[in-house]
C-alpha cells in the first residue's frame, strides 16, 4: 500500500514539475505566440527605387510581448524548399537582400491581442545586380548582441517573413529537369505510384514551375492527370528542388504505362518536360511469372545433372599370394 501511494505521489509531482517548466518556457520565449502576414512577400523593384512595405504582426496572447526586428539573408537549405538563413559578409553575395532593408524602430511592443503594421524600407541601389535577391525580416524575443564588428545577432525564439525580390534587367531564367522517375519500376494492382521530380535552377532569378503529370497507356490513351506544384513552391537560383506527386490508380489498371511531365516556368513560360515508364501488374501474375522462372531454372538444372557423364569405377582385383 505504501509503495502504491508513493508511486502516485511521485507521478503527480512529475506532472506539476512539467507544468511549471512549460510555463517558464513560455515566459522565456514570448515571441512564439506571434503571427505575421504575409509569411512570404514577392516584390519587383527597379534599381534606384525605394519602397515602404508592411508586415502585419499579431499578438494573440493575453500578455505584453516585446520583440526586436532583425534582418537576415537566406538561400535554399535543401531539396525540400526549406530556407537556410545567414548573415552576409560584405558585398560579395550577389543574391543578398538584407543590406538594402532598414527599420525605423529597433523594438516592437504589442499589448494583448494587438495588431501592429510594422513598416520597413527597401532601397535598391542604382548599380544593383539584376535577378533574385532573398532576405527575411524576423521578430526575435531577445535583443541583438554584438558578435563581430558591424554584425549583430539575436538569440531567442523568432518568427519571420520571407522576401523574394526581383530586380529587373538582364535576368536569366534557366531550369533543368535533373530527374523524373517513379519510386518503383513495377507496381502491384491497388498500390499507389509516387513520381519524384528534381529541378535545377541555373539562372539568377527564382521561378515557380507549374503544369501537370499526364499518365498514358502503352497505346497513348490518357489514364490520369496529376497537378504539379500545387503549393506554388519556388526554385531559388543555384539550387535543386524536389517535388513529389502521388497517383492512386484504379484496381483494374494493368500493363505498361508512361508518365509525361509537362510543365512551364518563368515569365516567358519555358517548357520543362521528361518521361518515365513503369509497369502495373496483378499479384497473381507476378506469382505465376516467378513460378515459371523457378520451373525453367529447375528444369535446366535437372537436365544438366542427368546428362553429365558418370565416372567409371573399376572393381578392385583380389590379391593372390603364391
């Protein structure tokens, strides 16, 4: 009885301790409750122009929240489209945007359930390089600290808005299909096919590929159409982005099929195309084919053993002593 009572008290103490830690974590990172709009802002500004832009910051909590705006650059962090944030050094980064963004305020205080329109200024130099430039405005729960000369970094929870800027001029839109394939070459009836597409951007401006994947039979008859890049994901310069699409085919589909990638990208709507071939077979047919292969191998193995020459073993002659 004492052991069970001790166990129950220990369990309740653990719950109380967890709740206290959770509340402490919320107090330490108040910025986590903020929401912003828009999460992504795509702009097109000419060299020499200055624009003022707005981010709506909402405090849905019942507490006062103080945050500090900070700007960083970003690039593609992987094939899934996730951004990788960094602080540029000098003017060597041709895709940098942070150096052109300024704030009028270094601190933002939001009362409970308050909505604030935070304004930032974008000033594009006369000699700005045409193409894409990528940055983000963050709202951080801790004030920035000096880590190096001319470099300030904030440490704490943060929420931010991505900015994708295009500077008009000699922009280069160039995309290449690196891979278009299915996850398997042979599918079983009732399964689903997954199409993987990898697209490289070897130009200097981002683009959104759009279009369809059309599945056709071996005779060219259309069997299904899958929308490509419904989330409108961007492919950033000097990066590869992976897209995945699924096709749930009817149970009666059997045979050889051809998937055709038919997409376009960029302002000039250049085409991106590729083809993948795969099979759909019923399980009983696969079982029969495996049985036939095993039977053929067994038959030839048996014939080989039967036709192999037998060794003649002479009987030993008895030894006669004279």
